[in-house]
């Protein structure tokens, strides 16, 4: 048995069922208000593959910044959780709002459903809480309106998404990265998502305890000094000291904007992290607030293979088949 399979077998994870082809996909909006045309386009995209799509009625609600009140958004999620016909639940969009719901979600009910749950950005809070509260493996991947409802969904993202949710082995090959580390293999538990959301949950019951992790992180529209400050918070809290590797995705629009100060860059942030941490810090991983993104398990076993000028990642055992 491979090291990845052994690690997956020794954890008492609650694994979701693999997505059938075709199957039934539920859509809910636990965060911000949803754009109706993009919602319809995303539904049409899923239906074009033969899937049946159930949109929770609360998804179209509006209240303040959110897709309905907190009670509405929890009710929409729980209705899909309780529907035995639904195989996978995808968030309609991100934004902000899941943090308001964490204490109201029945996590054991979510885990016991055996469904796949997928999203990114604000959905990072859902993934973290599901693992911390119910030891449930979830998926960090595309959302309906921001990805699948695009006029032309990214082919790379599509292929990796469907492969990851339907097959129990997956690889992301030939990531270019001039990392400077010796060739090696690193096994660990894959987890992470949006840096701001990960740091946001520090010190709460929704922050998972993970040793020997491979932490993948990304963010959007943050100053590099603020990015580094968040990493230092994770370091001082002991989180970064428990890892085997740190994998950085896309940090879109993360550049210095104040012309009156030193233009601290993301390259300098990475350099500082590499000096601070005793394990590989890898960059250029294809995920984040960008069209070209991979889908990853949160809580599953993964293996990095470092080579000169790049690396690859594989994972498996993340689905019940």
C-alpha cells in the first residue's frame, strides 16, 4: 500500500461518496447575494453533463450583503443536506457570510449525509469547520457563479474538478517553481484555502488540529506586508510549525499600492518564509481567485514530489467508491 493510502486508512475520516455520472447536484448560497443570470448559466452548465440540479429556494433571497438572512441560508443548506437524492452540494458563490452560520450548522448531520461539499474563498470556513467539528473531508474547488457559470469555463479547471470528484486518485503534474530545494518526496494531510479565512478562525472551535500537514493557501487583493503579517500570526500560533510543506497558490492583486512606503513584494514575503521555515515553501500552484484552478481535498492525504525547477502533487483515498 502506498504511503498516501496508508495515511488515509489510518485516519478516522468521514469520507464523501464519489460523484456519480450523471448525478444530482444541490446549489445553495451560504455567503453573498447571487447574480441571477450567472446562477442560471451555472445550472445550465451542470445540466449539459446530464446532472439534475436542485437549487435551494433561499439561494435567490437577499438580505443586506447576503443571500438571505442567516436563518434562510442555513435552512437552504440543511434542506439539501437532508435530501437523499443529492450527491454533491456546491456553493453558488463566496464573498462573506459563512462565519455567521458556523454555530448554527448541524455538522454531524452534514457529515452523516455522505455528500460531497465543494467551494473556495469564503467556503474555506465551511471546509475548516466540517473537518474540525465532524472530521469530514470536503473539497476546495470551483463554485457555481464564479466558475461554472462563466461564459467559457476554464478547461483546465473543469478537467481537474470532474476528475477529483469522480475518481479516487488524482495528479497535478509539472508545476513550475524555481524553489531551490533538493529533490524529495513529502507526504502529508492536505488542507487550507483562503489565507484570510484560515487566520480568521484561529482560536475558535472551527480551526482544525492537523499535524504533518501540507498547507495550501491563496488570497486576493491584500498588501504583501499584510499577507506576511497573517503568516506570522500562523507561525506564532504554532500552526506553521506543525507542517511538512507550505504550498502557495495565486495571490491575485496582492502588490504594494502605497507609493509613500517601501514597495514590499510577494517575492520578498516568500523569501522571508523560506528563511523562517525548515521545510519547503512552494509557489505557483494553480489555485485561488483565478479561472485556472485545481480541485483539492481538505483533510485528505497527499504526496508532493519535488524536482529541480518544479514539483507535482498527487492525492487519493478521498472518496468512498
